[in-house]
């Protein structure tokens, strides 16, 4: 699906960075509102195809907590998800296909990060994230397919590398995603760089998902929860810290290619 993803923060305690673990008994939590709105999607040949305008709104809590000095627990919990398909009116006949809407809890993630001991010139962290299928699944393969999750339990295992340079920071990751319910496994990778100056932080990033196409599950025509979903997405995030305990952020990500 061709998308623009915009995130507005309600509350934050930290900029969210790759390759970061929390000190024991310390951490951060965010309350965020995400919005995706699209009138087209990328088909199997990576060509954009027009669809009835779809929208997805996610209200979520995310956070990290230091379980031990080298072990951090992670959470992403979209406790309210609204997904809609616009009504469709035909100009010649004047007939209308009604719109659809779904309000539900969304698929969530819990995980753990472990800071590795290594002799490399960069720092390394191993991570495991479990995708919990709390969301609802629609009628896959139709243009009225509305979902708040994909219905499968996945395990994302990977490694993050990062290095600090005074106020600058660079990080990268690569991970393998094992998916259930006959969904294709996929590879995730990404890169980000950040700059901190006084109370302001700027982060730029690139993330990608590539499917291994080793499955039998059906493909959705208009859902971000589709099987075989592949995306190539740049993004940026700006954070302002009011204090050590609270701040605000805004971010935007763009799907520049996919299928």
C-alpha cells in the first residue's frame, strides 16, 4: 500500500533509538497517535493501484524498562485502533457503496534487548520481539478488507549495531521475522542517525521489509497487515524535551517503494 505515515506525540520521556539499552530500573514510556491515509497501494509488480481511500489510526503506548544493566524489556501496545474504508459513489449511476469502519485493539509487541560483550569498534545488541495477535482480521482478498492485525504470532530476532560520536549517533539493524499461520517469513533491516543539541533531538532513518515468499496465506488488497508486504521507507523524527521526564515529538515516514 502506498502510504504516508504521520505520528504525533502526546507524551514522551525519551527519543526512541536503535541500539540502546536502559540502565537497571530506568526507562521511558510514550503515548502516541499514529495516522496512515492512502488512496493507492503497490501491487505484486511494485506498481501503484488506486483503491477506495483507506485510513488507519493507532493510539498506542510504547516503552522500555531496564530489567538489569544489560537487559531491557520493550513494549508496543496499540490499545485503540480505528481503520476505515471510504464510501464509493459512481458518477453515472449515482449508486453508492457504503463505507466501513472497525474499532478494536491492535496487534502488540513485547520483547527484550541484551547488550553483548564484544571487541568490535561498535556496540552490539541482540533483540527478540514477539508479535501478539490481539487485533481483528477482515475478509482478506477483497477491497473492503479492514483489519487491526494480521492474526499471526511472529518472532523477530535480530542484532543492532551503534556508535556514538559526541552529539552524533549512528545505528543499524538486521532481523529475521518468523511468522505463523502460513504467513511468509521476512527480513527487516534499517539505518538511522541522530543529532542532539540542548533540548532538541533530530533523527533520520530508513527501514525496509523484504518477504521470503515461503507461504500459502492469502494476500490482502489494501491492508498494511497483508502477507508478502514489502516496504522501503525513509522517515524523520524531531523531539523536544521539556525536562528530563517529559517531552514531545513529531515524526513522518513515507513508503517510497513496495509491493
